[in-house]
């Protein structure tokens, strides 16, 4: 993309309403614009990141054998009356009446609707196991929306639902989700720690939240420092392998890691003192096993192997996709702006032309731009007639992890400069070498 | 995908509520399930097609230089009061009140919101031309939703908006959209004819609707038969080239083609009698140039070259993405089911194992399945232990354009059978040749 043809309305001023770094930087980098309280338009740069995260979630869910579909944003109140949650949900549920005076609502989650789909079609245990998921806009009418997309009202979320014949099978689905989530977050450049959580309004005995450590997190967290040494890495997982998935769960959840909701001072005290950590965390996902809570309330049964009806065991599993962008920025920024992890950056590399209008500099930039595009990468080329300082500030603010700087002086010596946004380190090299370097960085991502 | 692990709830019975083929077939093929009147869940097969169409629209819009973003589904009533459409829109607008008693609405379209974004950031004519678009869920509270996704209430739509300094520039944007739409529909296997249309509630002197001919279409259409001989083909278009885009518009709109809303019997009579056609059509898109209607009402001005403020010239351009699926099926089906065009089929090829459990047949199917996947294709492998007749009926119903049938008898002779869903013709060939044939069909799509 050539910046002269893009829509990147960066702001010089820091917006007064933004209290935390991610909110401030998303506004300043031209990623979002508030439409109403807690509701945002995703400007081109923001949408590009959102779409990348969405695609990563799709890929990892499908790798785990989960099946994508899409439920609508608006739901009929009927289903929620059946489960008993219509009255229980409170004022965070956005209730709507249509032109025929039917009670509707903007879905905050989809347990009821997916259970209704399941019971409409599935009759036999032979059709299990089944895990369906979707990524869809949801609404929670927060009384005081704040922190930008971190605590908005209209938000984009992946929610998946498993249907299993037995508790054991359902716990395998639970473990599979935990594994797939670990992979998902790592691909996004995040360390998200699974912590024992509280069931809340969805219910469930087994539930883990995934928390990203960040000073601005809304939860206080307590953990054994050994846990932050764990990485998922590129291990190959057979998601059908019960023992293998269980071992990952075991590895990532056996150490103490809890939020203030479930924190137990006595148990925490058993962690050696030098490994006890207290910090703040941002919740970016949660998994639940809640057994037959919804299948009982809504009559979701299958015929079991013995011919008798069995209420299916269910769980639900969410990733806050729009909120993740805030979490990624909270964990990856400095005074100058955002620092995107390579896995989610909106553009792979920025090209800064130090002297737009200079024939040689223009030609070198064009040639870099086209070569990178030909390799399937997306460069953002700042071809505007602006001062170099302004161009650097914009690139730093929007946080592309790599920048190639092209100017007449370097070109005389046959070199351009490649700069890492994260370390600030620059290296001079021939344009061809710069292309190879960038290709190498993104190979396999 | 292995059918034994997929969720494809096909129905044997024809649902009573479905009056037209696409609605009937989408329900029977397990693509959608009604959630409430005019609101659908997209089951896995339906979602897969929806996502393909979404991606095609994204690709073609970006090829034309239009910039993707995403506006929220809920809007504040304030903007609509500013444009004067809040009261004018009538009961099809779903009006919502949030917990703080603020008036909101579920966006039926986004002229106001995009104009607000534009005026918030853009100050100079130098930032023009600019075309932004998004693909988002919208809501129209139809009094009598019907025909499945063809006339639903919650629907998925691409809407794009151009901002230009002059009428001439805006008309180039108009032409660019027309060209990109022609390409888009053809990639989906559709012939959509641009017809002179009526401005309606969005307004505008220049507007064309795109109509797909189908017996069940809601509009009566009148056209010169020469128009159906036109194809866009694989011509390379430079979207910056004003004359080239205008020539395409000229070519595709100079012959008589109108809906009942704009039909003029006297002008139609000038078409030679043997070329005059009357038919029915489904509207799948519309483009508008409406000048300064919204920029005037909402103060969207830029500083012109002479330093004076200029109200920008705008247009809006929509494609009904969810409705397109209905239109594609209306134009591509037979008694047995859907017949997907190759460009939008949910799976590229079906593999039918005539004798699941037979070691040789199982191995041959596995090997075909893996070879096709390795080539980046998505086969749907019916590995269930079912009768061959049932497997064929399912494949015909869901409409994959190609099927490979594998059975012990053929394998003895070293062959499998490749069948075209459209023609019904079958050909025997070695498994390797079958793979090559399928790869060849999808090369370049």
C-alpha cells in the first residue's frame, strides 16, 4: 500500500478521553474512531489487524478440528427464557423490541442458540463429538464503557461450543481448547497464562481464564514465576490424542496461577517465596466445562449406545478478538507508539522514502515495494512529500516491526537501512539483501 | 473435510415454509437454520460459501483501489437526525434504546456514519480521491421477511463510499465500482446486468442496479437481448484510467435494460422487436452517485485548491453478500439440488467411497483426499458407512461441482469415476489423472 493512497488519519494530540496506552495509541495511530460510547469504527489500519487476528483464530480452531459457522447478532428472547437467563442476565443485556413487538436481544453469548441448533438436528451419540464455533459481533451494555476496545459494548468474539456424550469426552474438548488457545496467543506474540477462574453467569466447575500480564490489567493475578518460562513453541499436537492434550493442560496449569476471584492465600503460600509473583493481567479468553446445564434446561439429548436418551455434556470457549488488539498493544509499545509482533502486524514492513521526488530514491523505493509485494508481503510505502522526521514518527507510531529507509546518500553507496522497531537497531545493506532479510523474518509466520 | 467429522444436517423433507428454490435448498442442504423471522444461523456449509463470497468482494474492491474498514452494527440516532433520515426512514429501521435511554439503531446502511468519519479527519482536497468500504451485518425490519436469505432482516452487505472533489471525479468512482462489480459477479459465476434504477431513500440521479435473471426475481425487467452476450472476461483494467472505466460503463449500459421502476415503453419500443426481452430479476447490488446530499447536510467539506471550502461529491455502492447466495442458487440448481459455480463452491470436489470398510477403497480414498489437500484444494470426503444411493443424493443436494467416485470394482481396473454435477457426465480414469483433472479445473480460479 502506498501511504498517499491509504486512509491513515494519525493524530498528533493525545486524546483526553483515553486513559490507557492501547486506547491512546489506537486513536492516535488512526486504528479506531469512537462511534458512540463503547462502540467503535475500525479504521483501515485497525480493521487490518482485526482481520489478521480473526484469521489466526479460524486457522487454529480448524486445526483443532472445530467447525466454523455463524450465528446472527440478534436473538429471540424465547430461547433465553427457556434457559432461565433472560431475567437473570440483568441490564448488560441489550433488549430490543421489533416492529411486531417481539422481544429480541443483541446476543452477548450463544449458549442458548447453539443448544437449540444442536437439539434441532442431532439425534444419536454417533454424531458426537461435535464442536462448533463462530466469530461474531456481540453486545454487552456496560454501564461505563472504557479503555477503548478493551471494555467496549460492541465487541468481536470467538465462541465455541462442544457437545459430548460423556464428561470425559467433554473434558478432552476442554483440553483441546486450552491447547489451541495457547497456540493462538503465541502466534499473536502474546503470553497468555491459563488461570483457574470462576464460573460466573455461564456457570461451570472447570474453567480457566487466559491472562496477559500488563500493568493496566483489570485483574490482580497471583502466580508461580515458573509459569512464565513455559512456551508452547512449534510442538506438533494431535488433537485427537487425549493423553497428549491432557499433558499440555497438566504442564500449563499445574503451577499456581489465579486471579483475585479464586486466589487462595494459603495455597499460594506453598509456592517457594522467590517464585511468588503478584501482577496485573488482562483477560483475553476463557474456557468452561459446564456439563448438562443447558442440555437439561433445553432438552438437548441424543440416543446413547444403549438406546436411552442422554443429556449431552457441553462447554463453551471464548476468545475476545477485538479486545486482544488492546492487550497486544498494552504488552507491546513504547513512548513512540505501538510495536507489533510480526504475527499480527498490519503491514510487514514500512518503506520510508527520505526524498520523494528524487528520481533515484523514488526508483529504489518502487523497486523494493514491487519486489516485496511479489513475494506475497505487504509493505507500506510512505511516498508522501513530507519531511523525514514526520515519516519516521508515523512509522514508529503505527508500529510496523521493520522499516527500510531509502535516501539519495545511502543509494550512492548502494545501500538502504533496515531498522527494527523493537530494538531500534539499524543495519545498512544492499536493497536485495534488505528484501531477503524481510522475507526471512516472515518465512513460516 | 471428512463428512463423518463435519456438521452437515441435510433434510429429507422439504420445509413447508420455503416458497422458492434457494430457500428450500439452503434449508435442505444444511446451509442455514432460521433463528427468528428473517434472521438466520449460517450452518457450516452456508458459512463456508458466505466467507468465500466475502473474500471475493474484498479482493475485487481492493483491486479497484478501495480501502477496507469496518463500521459497527449499532449506530447512534444523532447522526441520522443530522441528515434528516431518522424520521424519514420509517418502521424498517430497528430502533433501540440502551440502558442510559440513548436512542440507537441497528444500521441499515452507513452514509451518515462514513460522512462523519470523513469530516472528522479529512481537511484538504489533496487527500482525495478516497473510497472506503466495509462488509458488515445490517438490519432492516421487513414487515414480512420471506424467501430465506433473499429478503431477510439481518443481512450481510458490502457498502462502499467515495469522496471526491468534483462531480467528474465522483463519476469516475461510480464507473470504477461498476467495473469492479461486473468482475465480482462473474467470478461468482453470475451474470448480473446493470440496469438503470431509481434513487429511492438514498437519493441520487445516477444509479444502476445489478440484476440476475431468475424466474423467482422480485422485479420485472426489460432488456435488449444483446446485453446477455456481454461478458467481462479476464480483461485487465487499470482502475485509475478514467477513459477505460468509462468505456466499460458505456459498453455495459448503453443497451436498454431497466426494471419496472424505470421502464419506459416508448424507449423500449425502439429496440428491434426480436431483441426485446421481458423477464424477472433478482437485485444483487446497486451503485449511486448522489453528489453533495450528505456532505451538505453534515458539513463534510475540504479545502479546495483555491483555499475555499468545497462540499465533497459522494456516492455509495452496495453488494448484498448474503442475498447473493440465494441468487446464485436460484440461477444454478436442478431437481436434485444446488449446482455451485466453481468460483464459490464450499468444497472443490466430493469423494464418494462406495464401500467404506473395504481396505482398498478406503486406501484409495485416503490417498485422493490427501493428494488434493496437499495441492491446496478442499475435498469433502464422504467416509460414512452409508449406502451409495444416499451418498450420491447428499452430494447432488449440496451441489459440489465435481465428484470422484471410488469403488472396489473400478479399482480392480485401476480407475475411479469423475462426474460433473452440472452435466451429469462421468468419465473413468486413473486416480492420478482424476487429481490432475480437478487441479486443472481450479487452476486460476
